[in-house]
């Protein structure tokens, strides 16, 4: 089995994949963008993709919502990972030696309380946390550090000089497992859907009332612009199901109150918060 992830070896996407698929044999397919992870699955160079969808600190990744819907891929599962950010550099250095810190902008933003106390240090935004660690290692860069996972430090031979520098210790990211529709689940205790509504007062409220009448717990709702110039939005919902819920009935009810209804996936809720 091959799993496509956004980022270099040692990125948090890979950490999430290795925990979710622990006990199974698989290879990681590193991709530079989220688009390329799903393209890898479409072109059969990977069987599944792992994609971040939201972070407790940074919020939802709106681009990925549209990307999933437009790709036709389905959600097969999810995993919640606590993101532990570490400052790392070539061995033998201390924080006093560092003059430049490289990492993904979201990783940098998650560590600003720590970083604001440093003086004479330049922050450099890059495409990837693990890629930053790899860059330092391959170019043997002294006085330069990266913010990345513990796994990345081990892979690229760097030394962690400041562990766990994220501002909020409950800094978790929700990752989705994505694959082709023909391989998707038919059962589960969670379903993700998306739809649009008419420009009429109470149109979205009517949908939410119907979900409540069906005794369905709405665990998340996210609006994303449709980018059609008409100020229309797609609504993305995560619904938690009871064992006796009938997905067919739910779909039939929603179709009467929505437009462009799409079931993005039926899967089991990721109840556990894993450590990175």
C-alpha cells in the first residue's frame, strides 16, 4: 500500500499516517502540495492520501474543503494528532548560536510566544516543516534551525535544542484519510456532507432544524465561498450518527431542503488524541 502526504519524509502528515495505519505495511509518497496528494491517488501512484483539514489553533483549511469536493474523493477515516513543535539544528549548537529559523508559516505562528523572546533571529517561511529540517541537513547549515517533528529530527540527523515550543499545548490537527469512492465505507458513526441553500431567510436554519428532529449531533459546520462571483457558499457539515440512523433517510430529508448535496464520506469518528 502507498500513502500520499503533503510534505517531506518526517512531516506531521507522515506521523499521522504511521499512527493511523500502524501494524500495516505501506510506503509514503511525499508530495509538495495538497493537490498533488489527491492527484497521486487518481493516477494510481498512491492508494490513499492523508490531508490536514483543521487545526485547533489555526482553524479550518478552507482550500482543502473545496479540493476534496471537486476531486470526487471520499473520506475513509480521520485521526486527531497533537502537534508538538520542536526547534532543531545540526548537532553541537545551542539556541545562542541560532541566527535563522525556518519552517512552515503555520508552524511558526503556533510558536510565536517562544519565538518572540529570541533576539537577532530571522524567521524564514518555507513550504514544509520537515523540508526545512532536510534543507539544513543536506546543506550542512550552521546557525540555522528548523521547527519540525521529533521524527524529522531523527531522519535528518538534527538535534532538538528546544522541545515542545508550541504556544498552546492542546495544539491538535485533524487529518482525513482520503481515497476513491469505490473503496469507501458504507457504515460508520460519522458522516461529512456539503450542500448549498437558496438565498431565502431561514434556509440554512431549516436544514439544522431537520437534523435536530432526526436526533443527529452536528459536530462542525463550515461555510466556504463557491467562487462563482454571486456571494454563494457551500456549507460543510460533520454529523455524528447513532447505530440506528438510516443514511438513506437522512439523505432524502436533506435533499428536500438543500441544493448540490454531496456525501463526502461515511467513516468512524477519531475519538483518541494521539501524540506526535
